[in-house]
C-alpha cells in the first residue's frame, strides 16, 4: 500500500483548488499523476465532493485566521478591495501548506506583497501605501519567526535586555536582536484602531462576514502622516512546542529613517548629533533626535557597544 502517495494525493486535493475541481468533475482522471493502485483510486472515488470542499474550506479558514494575526491591518485593508478576500484565500495552496509552520506567515506575506504589485488599485499611490503596510507587518512576522527559531533551538527564551547605561549616547550603537523597522503611511496604532474592530484572533472571521468598506480605506489612506515604525519581537508565552510572540513598538517621525543607516555599530548617537548640527540642524531638531534615540534605548531596541 502506497500510504505516502495516498497522503500526498489527499493533501493536494485539500489545498490545490484546480486539482480539487478536476476531482469533483472526474475523480479518476484527477488522480492519474499519482502512483495509486486501482483499489486506492477506488477508495478515493468514494469521497463526496461536497464533503471534500467543506473540509478544504474549514482548513483554509483555520490557517487564514492564524496568519491574519500576523497581518491584521493588511488583511483588513485587503478585504476592502474587489475580490480582496478571494485573493487571500487563493494564496492558501500547496506551496504555502508545504512551508514549515514557523516560516508560513513570512512566506504568505511575501507572496501577498508580490500579488498586490499586480493588483489593480484606484491609484498607484494607494497601491504603494497598501504594500508598505504589508511590508511593515511582514517585518514583524520575520522578527517573530526568527525569535521563535532561536527559542526552539536553545530551549529557553533570550536573556533580558541590558540595562541602559548613562553613557549610551557616547558609544557606538547598533540595533538589538529581533528588531525591525518600516515606514508606514500612518501610525500603526491608528491604523489598527480604524481597520481592526475586533481582536486579532477574531479578525478573519469578522472581515469575512463584514469586509472593510472602500470609502474607509480611501479616506484613511488619504490622511498620510508617515511614521517610522520600529518593532521588537519578544516572548509573550513560553512553550517548547511553539512560543507565542508579540511586538513592542516605537513610532518616530519619517525623517528618523534616514538616521537608521548609521545605526550599524560604527558610530555613536553623539556623533550623529554632531553631524546634524554641522549640517545646520536646529536645536529643536537635535533635541527631538536625541529624545527618539533615548526612547529606543529605553525600549531595548538599541545596544551600545
């Protein structure tokens, strides 16, 4: 008995919509490419098409509900697009399902970003803004996956952040582990308040029934007040099966992003401030930059070497 081949065929029937549709039309032909015996093909022919479709739908919704927790704002906004929810469902296929569970959210997010680059929007600017939101949540999914891998490898959560020293501004500075950054068209907190009316765990079911309106998407994205979102993944609940991760975030002005290219362990904040002063920055700007860096230090997002 080719149990492994039977398992592969069943898996593909659940997550390959084209194969599943062909199976519903003509079961025998759909399974020709699988090394199954006549008896095994006969067993498959007893599967009711309506039961197969229901099983596939349930499994897809369970996975989308899980992935939606990593991309809440992205999913909510995409639900407002014409056939937006169908786009999200289409991405749950054999490619995504064969991806290791720790990498599934990042693989889904990468494909979603690529799919949106080929999707029609009301304007190129709106498309750019929506993709930027997906990329920000993809960065969070990536840092979360990285942290989970390290925890599962070591068997324990990472150590606590090093206490901020009084001379941190005068030492070379770098990003701490599990930290990412992205430019957003609006505050992430504000985006979640506007688009995500229920808890992340309930969001997919909610937007499946009540998609975000096109008018809300349009009016919100037109407000544009760009922010630099800096996020740090941290363990919320420890488990050796799969730890739960959340993110601590700090939001800074968009202009702060240009300074991040210097946060590479070779220069101090004091040196950055000196360069800005020499370039003509006002005292108000210098104070704002200094306060921003201090906020990142306090949040454990920067390390002084």
